[in-house]
C-alpha cells in the first residue's frame, strides 16, 4: 500500500469511528437533528465553517481562480463578507428567535414565527430544501470523484472495470452516508471538526510551498501572471464597461447566499444559547480568512506554475494535481484528504437537513404521524439513504462542473430562505404571505433566470435574491389576512 493510500485510509477510518461512536447517543429526534443542543460551541463553529465550504472551495474556487485569474477576487470578497455578516450580525438573532421554541428545523422555525395553519409554508420550505440539496449533495459527490481519480487513489483500491471518477463518486457517497446514518448531527459536527482542521492545513500548507516554488521559477506571482496575458493579471478579467461590472457583481453576489443556507442556519439553532455567537465569531472569522485566501492563492499559483493549458480538460483538478506535484506521497495524502473533507463536511450536513425536512416537518408536523423516538430516528435514517441515493444518481449523470452545480443550488437556497431570514430579523413588518412569496419567488427566479440569456447580463445569484426580497416586502404590505 502506497503512503498516499495509507494516509488517506487513516483519515477515512477516523471519520467512520466518529460515526460509530456517535451512534450510541442518537436515540431521539432532538439528538439526531441538533445533538440535543449539548455540543460545545467551538466545535459547532468549526463545523459551520467546514460545512459551509464544500468541495466548491477546494475544487471550484481554485479552478475558477486558475481560469479567470485576479478577476476571481470578487467572489472571494463576496463570500468573506457574507460569512462575516452571518457571524457578526445575523447568527445571534437567529438563535434568539428560538427562545421558548421547540423548532428543530428551519421550516419549523418559520412556521412557528409566522403561523402556518394550512401547512403551506412548511410544505414550501421543505420541498425547496429537498429539491436544491439534491443538486448540492450531488456536486460534493462529483468533487470526490475528481479528487480520487486525479490522485490515482481509486485505481489502487478497485479494479478499473468502471471509470475511475465513477469509483470516486461511489467511495465518497458510501462514506458520507454511512457516518451520517449512524450518528446524525453529533457525528456530523465531530467529523466536521476534524475535517475543518484538515481543510485549513491544506489551504495554508499548499500555497506556502507553491509560492516558494513559484519564486524560484518566476521571481514573483505578478510576473508569472503577466506572462500569461493581460486578462489573467486584470482585476476585471480583461473586461470593461458593463461586462466588468457584471463580473464584479456576480462575484460579490456569492455573499448573499450565506443568509439562507439551511445547513448553516441549523448550526446557530444548535448552539446552547444566543450569547455563544459573540464568543465564537472571531474563531469563525479567522478560519474564513485563512481558507479563502488559501483557495484563491492555490488557483493563482497553479496558473503561474503550470499554466492554464495544463488544465484544459478540467481546471477543477488543480488542487490535487499541485498536492501530488509539490509534496511527498504521505503529506499529499493528508492534503488531499482536506479536499475530500470539504466534500464530506458539506454533504453530511445537507443530507441531515434534507432528512429533517421530511421526517420532522413533513411526516410529523404536516402529516401528523405520531411516531416513537426510535421510529423517528429510523425514518430520518431511511430518508438519508433515499436522498443520498438520489444525489448519487444525479452525480453519475451530471456533466456540470462542481462550481456550476453549487452555484445553482447556492442561489436557489440563498434566494429562497435568505430574504425571509433577513426580513424576519431586521423588519417587524414581515408577515406570513410575504415569507411565502419570498420563498416561491427565490426558487422560481433562480430556475428561470439561470436558464435564460439574462444570466449573461447579471448573475442569477443577485437577481433572484433581489426579486425575492422585493416580493417579501410587497406581499407583507398587501391588505388582507395571512
């Protein structure tokens, strides 16, 4: 067994052991979905950051930085601003909304806040989560396939009678679904904690070594970028006029999505008290700056060291390619584990939120099924299996990049839930009809705008959020009963 396989296998073994250990405590729905609100805040904070930054960060953003060059900085700035707003301004208010509430999910939080006698709000919120998270989880599985294929890990583990990327998707799906099935939220948080540290290690170590090698080759990164052409060294990708503003706005609009991601919002719901957010926000902030700075640097360093033509087939493989080029095999295995960790830490959280939307919101709250505690947990595990299987099938059939799939799901969730959460916290005038209109507008605006020519003029991430926010205000002000 090669050192690469050995270090990677050690990581997977630890992840599975955490799931098995956590399974002993997942005996109730409250425990399975929120860890009984007993987990330490620092662990939840790292879990929120790890689950918020999927394989999109280590594959999608690094690949985009390689393709675009300095112009991808606007995506980095947008994401960092969105995360800091979530932690420094919004998160504490979300947790405060739960005082005196028994809500375990975001749909139930909205239903209790606005009232939902006909269950229309619960139905809408739950179905939006299930729909968009199917694409999101599938994107993580595609990311796993790319990582494991490029590094050759799957070729050493299984006979190559199927495409190696397919085997990578199979392995990633199996591991994530197994430990999520076993331990629920508790297993997800503790594995995210491990994965969050591995991700930071990869995102700090790889740029440092890469920068050292680039200096030997070109002297500095600016010279390397200029040698590749003016577009790569331009803050607007060589564009001017509206095209430049569209690039800037499209990048910054990534930050809007952080207000409406259910797998992130549920982390604040799981904190023991609202005051915990103030204590933890600096930890989350430092993690964010290191992670995004590192991911952006990896893309630029790969561009300077190897050139865009080296990744003509798929720019999203730059991170594992650099890791195997710059490090000994056993260190490369640890660094590559960071990319798989990014995929797993997001996919497990999304599977858990999706299963909660069905088992807690639809089965119990809407359909009124009176299940025992053990039956509720069993239903949640069955839903994890079904949704994971659907995402697996979507991952196998999709030809999209991780960046594209995440952008679509990110926009759908952020534009559906983000305006509602924003208005709920900062505007007392929002009503149930406004919340419902905002959810529906964000969903359909994302779907329609993304698949139209309008998306080339202005990003669906910005337009869908703006339209949903406007709909929430207008329908809340309309006369009539909710």
